[in-house]
């Protein structure tokens, strides 16, 4: 059985590595992107089962990236992982099509 592929779009290399390592331990095949452009390219080009998306990215805003991904891949599950935990940010992320919204810091099990 093929491992599920999850794209982690996170600008902080340390946080990205923790998430990638946790996904690998759980048997997933993580892919990585650290910028808006790399995230958009990978999300639209790669075969994915899920996207974990930070909102603060070099080169663009994660909510804009989410909106563009929803046009290209409307059924791709997207979970936002971000430090932006204000109610307006959460509502906007979910309105734009995120399937869940997790605020940093978060536990690996979460």
C-alpha cells in the first residue's frame, strides 16, 4: 500500500522539520515547501493526500495560497497550522476552504 503524501508548507525550518519527522514516524510520505511559490507549485503539481499550511510565508500570504489551491485542487484536504489564532483569521481560513485550523504552538499528537 502506498504511503499517503502530505505537503508541509511552513517557512520556519525547525518547525517544518518537526512536523516532517512526526509524519514520517507515523508512516506518511511528507513533502516540504518553505515559500509561497514553492508551496503553490508543489500543491498544484504533486499528487497529495493532504496539505498542512502555514499562513505567514515568504512571497505571499497563506490565505491567498489557500484560495489559489482551492481553485486548482478543490477537494484536497487542507489543515492550517499557524500562530495567527485570532477569531477573524480562523473564520477567514475556514471560509476560504480549510478543513481545520490549528494554532501554534501545538502538540505533535494534535
